C-alpha cells in the first residue's frame, strides 16, 4: 500500500505555513501562458484579489482577456521578477513569433489613416 505525504512542510513546493514556493524553474515550467489564479499565487495574491486586480487593470503584470477568461504571459511574470525570459518562454519549440507574419492581415492598408482615406 502506498502512503501519501500530507505534511505540507515536506512538499518541495510548499512552505511551512502552506504557501506556494515559486522557483524560477517552476515558473518557467508553466509554459508561455498561465491562468490568472496561478499567476496570482506567484505574486502571493489570492484568487479573488487576482480577479479584482485584473478587472481593474491593476494586476502586477499585463493580462490578456480572452472572452470570459484571463491569461497571463509567463514572460511578463519573469520580467516583473527581474528574471530574463528566454526564447522558449515566449514561443513554443523553435518557432519565432514573427514566423507567421505573412498570415497577419490588416483591415486598413498601411498607408491609410484608419478612416479608409489615403494620406496625401
């Protein structure tokens, strides 16, 4: 029979008072984007406060709102903590974010002022 450790002090990701320990390695392992509650825990914020700060635009790092969900780029978290994001933190695999620039289309041509009229 396998026993599970229930003492939070013996979990390498938990402090003696039950708080999370976020190492650089653990943050980078999240991938390129994480959810808002996880990002909040990295900054020592509770779930409700994280959502309130995101809603008011006061979360410690930029937040992306996708429909009803909030997503947080890990590179922003690393930067705010004074850690240098690596290329793998920004895009998956060996693909650069500009590799698909030919697929990006603009509604207004670049020479337009946004009102559909050409600039002189």
